[in-house]
């Protein structure tokens, strides 16, 4: 099974929590993620991918347990993606040719913008953890 690791980038504003979604070169909206390099730990992969794709850095890993999604794509490839929660900081800059754009969203906006049902489910599950106030 193919594995990748990523970050659910979070930031707290005066209006509540926001989450960063990125649009890949296929036009799909999701979270920054990627494959590990040899010897790299899952959180190291997640942090590197965040920096490579957005220019942001991890200010603090959140105590929220990671979310793991499993799905099949191209009819035969099984994939497992583990996403870690992190409060992030820095100037948002789309840095790689893999990403077309990035956008900060609320829970409701994220559920609408996310392309795949697995990511939409993540946003629904976040409501109990990050209820915007």
C-alpha cells in the first residue's frame, strides 16, 4: 500500500479557526501531503511537504490525534494518507509546480471546496474539535 503524510494546517484568527487547502495541478483541492524520503519519519515528511508546497512552517504540533484516510485510485492503487494537525505560521507562498494555489478556509468553506469525499469527511469530523466561535 502506498503511504503519504501531510499536515492539516491550522491557524486561529479573531473569527475562529481556519484551515489551509491547496489546489494541485489536476485541479483537486486537499491538504499538503507527499511521500516520505528514505529514512524520514512521518511528521518530518509532513513538515517538509508543507514547507515545499506553501512556504509555511510548523509553529506547534497540535495534540489532536492524526487522521488516516485509505482509498483506491486509478482502479488498482491503494493509498493511505496520514494527516497531522499543526498550528502554522509564515508567509503563504505557492512554491512548487505541483500546486496551483492555496486558500485559507473555515470548516464550512473547506467542506464545500474539498474535491474528494474523504477530505469532505475530514472537515465534517473537525466540527467537534475546532468549532469556530
